[in-house]
C-alpha cells in the first residue's frame, strides 16, 4: 500500500514538473549529482579525520553536510 502511494506521489511530482516546464528526469539527475557531490565531500572530510561515515554520528555528518552545502553556495 505504501509503495502504491509513493508511486502516485512520484507520478504527481513528475506531472507538476512538466506543468512548470521542467524535465523531471533531468531534475532528478541533477539532484542525484548534487547529493553525490555533497556526500563525497562528507566522506573526504571524515577521511581527513581518519573516520568513515559508519563510524560517525548523525550530528557530525549533518554538520559536514551543511558545510558542503555552504561551500557550494558560497
């Protein structure tokens, strides 16, 4: 049931994108690329500290995510 609802949600989101003249597939690709870039930055920062993501707290990773986001915008 949840999977069906999620499918409906994704269908609506794709339709909304089309109405806004946005290619939903391109938008998703760009969002995935942005996530990958930011997560790679988190991994690099953790590696500098001799750590891996699974050895880090959510708070540490959130702070690194925010820093990666700020770096991209700044």
